[in-house]
C-alpha cells in the first residue's frame, strides 16, 4: 500500500473542512460527519477554530483507500493565514482545490491555483455545494477556464442543481479527448483516425494529471456526499504516490511547530528519504544558521515519534520515506529546518506580511510573560516577526490582515491568560539608499572612546539583491573576529534606517580598519583597557554606519499590491474616482460583456479600505483580488506617521553618552 500526502485547499467558506469530514466518513474513519457550524470537525481542534468556524492551523489526518494510505492536510482558507498554507505546499504529493458552485472562482482560488501550477503539484478540482440554491454548472466551468486559465477535464456533470437531490453523474465528455490530445501527439493521431477507447483516455488523463498538464474537475456536495466517491476514485487513480528511498540518508523538512501540554516543542516533518528512529541523534538546521567552532551544527535526540493512522495518532519507533511524522525531543527546532541531509526545503511562495501593529499590554499584564508568549507564537508562525523597539519600549508584530490580529489577541487571552490590545494597523515600509555615503572613526582620535578604527561606505543595491558586505582593506590587517563583529553589526543596524524602517538592499564596504593589539604588563595578565575587543567594533559600527547613511540619504518606499477588480460595467464611473482617491494606479481597463475589468497597483495600506467601499460601489457584485507586487516611493498621504516623522538615530554625542556613559574629547 503506497502513501499519498494530499492537501485540501480553498478560498474561505468553500467547504474544504466539510469535505475533509466527508472523506473521513467515506473511508470509515469516523462514524458521523462533523459540522463546522457545530464545532465538531476532526481537523479544527483549536477552541478558536470551533468558535469562529474557520481553519487557522493546518491539521494532518490519515485514512486508507484501496491500495493507498492518504495523509490529508486540511489548510486555512482565509488569506490572513496564507503563511500556514505556504508551509504545507512543500510536503504535498497532490492537492484538491475546492471551489463553491455558488460563489465560483474567488480571489484566493486564483492565488492558490497559480502557486500549485508553479510548484507543479498535481491538482484535482472539486466544485462543492451543488445542493445549494444558486449552484451553477456551465457558468462555473466557464469561469474556471477563464479565470484560472488552466486546461480542464470535466469528469461528469451534476443534475438537479440547487436541490437536496443534486447528484453527480460521472463520465468523460466528448471534449476530454480534445484537451488530452493537445499534450499527446500519439493520442491526437489516434483521435483523428477514429474513436479513442476509454481505457486509453483514462491512462492519458492519469499521466497528464500527474505531470500537471491538465486538471480533472468533479462536482458534488460535502454535505450530502454526492460526488465524493468519484473524487475518491480520482485521488486513488490520478494522483502520484509519495516517492523517496527508505534506504537513503535521512532527509526531512519541518513544516509546522507547536507546543505540547508541558511546553515541549513538537515538530511536524515530511520524510523525503531514509528512516527516522526514536533515540536517533540527528543534525538539523535551515542552512542559514552558522555553526561555530564551539557550538557546531545544531543536533537533537529524538525522544518520541507519532504518525497519523486511520484518524488517530500512533506512537512508533521509526518512520520511513514518504511519511509525515510528529517529532519530540528537538528543543531548538524551527519551521523550515531540515532534519539530516538538507533536501526539499521550505520556500517562500507568497509575499511576506505588509502590515504591522503594536501590541499594547493591559494594566495587569506582565511584559516578560507577554514577550515569552509572543516568542512562542512566532515559533508557530515565523512571519509574525516579533520586534521590540528599545527606544519606544514597544513590541510590534507583522500581520496579513485584521482577522489575524483578532486571532492573535484571542490566543494570547485564551491560551496564555494575557490581556492585550492592538494599536491601529499600519503599513510596513522599507528604506532604500539613494546615493553614496562614507564615514570613518579612527582609533584614539577625535574623542572616539572605542579601541577600534572603522570606515564604511554605503551604496544602493538593486531591489531584491539583499545586503552585501565587502572589504577594501586586507583581511589579515586585524583578527577575523573583528571583521565578523563589524559585518554582523552592520546587518543588525540596517534593521532600522534613518526613518525607522528596514533597509533590505544595499552594499556596505569596509574602507578603514584598525585595532589596538593585545596588551599585557610584565608579570601581569591581559590588560583589557588597552586592547581591542569585539565589543569595541560592535559599539563603534552603528555610529559610523549611521553617519554614512546620512550622507548617502535614504527614501521610504511603501508596499504596493497589484489588484484585479471585476465589477458591473455601469459602475466604472463610480469606481475610478475612488481608486484615484486611494492612490491606486489603474494600468488596464476593459470590458467583458456586462462586466468591466480593472488591473493596476494600489498602496497596501489602502487595500482594506477599498474592500470596505467596494460592495456599496458595485451593488455587492464587485470582486477584488490583490497581492503584494513591489515597493514604490511613498507618497505623503499613504505613509504611516512613523515613516514621515523625523526619526533619525541619535546624534554622535547622544550615542556615545548612551553607549559608554561618557563623551570623550
């Protein structure tokens, strides 16, 4: 019996968790189908998920079919939790994309399908809710073809739409051969010569589905179960088995981390090759962590393993390639880490959050407890990026949207007993260097209290190239540890530029270096006061870099979302002035029958407002899809106050006074 790691993905409220329940019931894992509304589903286990009726965290459950064991991963549908979906994609062998027969293709549907296609994950489409009033067949198929722009093979047709008697009648239509022949010359020749046997069509369908050339489409209802047996047959016959060599070296990838009842870390990992055993001592890391001579590569001993089996968790002594496992004992583990030999790792497929908010503790909330709680939440979702501003004594987190903010607040209250509020959500901007600037501080000159010479030149770098550190001095001119201290401090200092925002792309060159060699007196030990240490370089570097940045200059750039807006054509006149007022830049305007289509860019900070205004402007018929696209020079009206305020770092005199307690010279 082979394994299949299957993801269920959808726009929120399309019915994917209900479909998961129906699949478990059909496989005999559960006796009764749970309800999202009643909070009785198997995969929505968090109290908050049951209260809100939405999936917040991915969940793994297993069930057997004829000849295949399916590890099913139910994922969030709300766009605020897209990071949770992102982490799952790298461990999937196949996916089912759920679409509502009533609402049709929605914004998140398009985002998910584009990503599944880019990652070449074989995907079946299940059009759910055919029993709901307003369910459509031909119109949804046409919308799938137009808005998803992928080759589709309908696997049958629904009848009695919009009633409790709605059902799915399986059967390949005459158009299936046309679609499949587009990717198979031999099949095309046979098709032109005459009728192609069903067996050959099904073989071609399985092959092309596994190669992500086509996407089979099923209709049905997760509530009534109609169409679900046909979908199950498609999962068995059309999606590929998990691959991996159990005799090879251990290679696994961590896609989820949570805390157990005793506060212990539990990692969820997909094993791509080899075997993981209890009591194994294994290296782990993401390739970005630097091993030091004293610490070496991070390692941990596996104390327990469990796998999903027929709807329950089973403890095991070992697990092999293809399995998804829960692992105990790896205290320093993080999302994205590789276990053993690095292989298929966690990659970013969606844009990072573009919003942030300040977490304000309540009157009786302990700040240290809050910091610990936020740190643990960041273990489960690294993209919330907890940051503490020492100057303002404020803690900020990154967010995708307002629902995520409400969930974080409720989690802190329910799981940690912490009362917090959040300030107004603002946009996360970046700073870009606009010119070239250089500065230098010499050892024992001009009141420099640090036993170090540091000279730095800052230059712009193209967006997306990141931070580069170069040397214009001899590497042997001073101990390597001092160069490393400068580079690390430069990287840290660029986290807050002249206007308080991160500087992601620039080149910094070290132009001057110098130090005081190790000093000691006769019959005495090392005299620290007369000899340079790493602390001298870490203390001096921010001062030099800040001055170089002042001379180079920086400009604040705000995140821009690309948007696609579909609305009734007669509402275009009302939409355009509002888009202009929000700072949007329509780049393409067109009509498709009775609809108008607008595409362009809009400041990320204005997307939420546009979403609020859209129903009133379009009689509730407008559909907006947006996603981060690029950063652009910020306009005064859209930049958060933090970026427009003169927030330059401390002056030289103030910096030295704060760091050393004195000002020399």
